[in-house]
C-alpha cells in the first residue's frame, strides 16, 4: 500500500492512462479524485474502484476553465481533507496539423488544455503543498514533448512546454519538499485519437514516418506503474525530470 492515506487528483481520468493511474493509485491505498470532462464515465471508474475496496469520487472539470480547476480542488479537500498528489493527465491532440496549416484557434485550444491547464492545476496544488512542505506533481508529457514530429506543431509545442514547466517547478520547489516529474509516453493504446477530427494528410504522413521503428504500442497500465513509482516515496530522489516510457522507440 505505497500510497496509503494519500489523496490524489487525476485529471482526464475517465479513460486511458488517467483511468489506469486512478485505479492503480486506489489499489495502493490512495483516495482518488477521478476528474474528467465526461462525469458519467468518471463515475463508472469510481464505481469500479469502490467495488474493489478503494475510495474515490468523480468530479466534472475542464482544466481549460479556471473556475472548474478551483471547484475541483474544493471538492477534493472537502472529500478527503487535503491533496497530496496531482496527476496532470488531461490532454488533447491537434489533428497532426503542421505549422503552415495551423490556426490561432487550434493552437489556443491545444495549449489551453495541455499546457495552461497543467499550469493552473499545479498553481492550485502548490497553495496546498507549500504550507505543509510536501506534495507530488506528475505531468503526463509525451515523446512529442522531447522530439519534433510525433504529432502536429501545436501538440508538439504544448508538450515541450510541459517538460520545461516540469523542470522549473521541480527545481524551484525542491527545498520545500515538493517534487514535480513528468512521464513521456510513446505510443499507448488510449482513446486520445478521439480528440482528432480530419487529420492533416501532410502532417499525419510526416508524423507517422517513424512508426515503423516503434517496437510496440504500450498499454495504459504500463504508464500507470511509472506514475505509481513517481507518486510514491520510492522515488524520493527523483525530481524535475522526465521519464520516457516507450519500449525503446526514441532510443533509436
């Protein structure tokens, strides 16, 4: 029970990696706030956690809306007293749109969720973590945040920003007992592709060029196990870094 007595918020937790993270955290003793835009699916995750003997609540929240973020933390502290762990998993894709085809609206939409949302939830978590000098933040970045063409221009830039934000928060708050790390998954079997409509043919062709050397696609549970390590005291000396989990794809 590596997270016994801990309270955790997981965004985008109604499916995919977020769902797997919420379930693994609950299995290890955490009280989990399953946050998602789709509250019905989040409630299903909560039911499954409770049926397995865990504790969880579902909260509808759009991390791109500051009032939703504030309400999310209010629900979390009301239900569990405090927040000890924040997992910024909510994210959207960008239709593989290259720079020449990129619109302001798409750029702003992707950054609002992937980057600004991560900043806002982190800012709110730090209000709780700093006074008690303890807390863990885990940002789900992407191989696209480390390399140049795993997605379109907006997604790539947004995830690069998450990696930089992770480093900044990790170092600046280290002396206060707060750790901030990121995970950079490679290809994982999730439904994030559902956030795409009419992918750019040119951008998709360029982004898919490296798929032939991808050893395999991962499962959400494999990313959840990395998150569990980073959330637990087993990773007490790991801070301000990004852990790549991609079966060796980017090692080529």
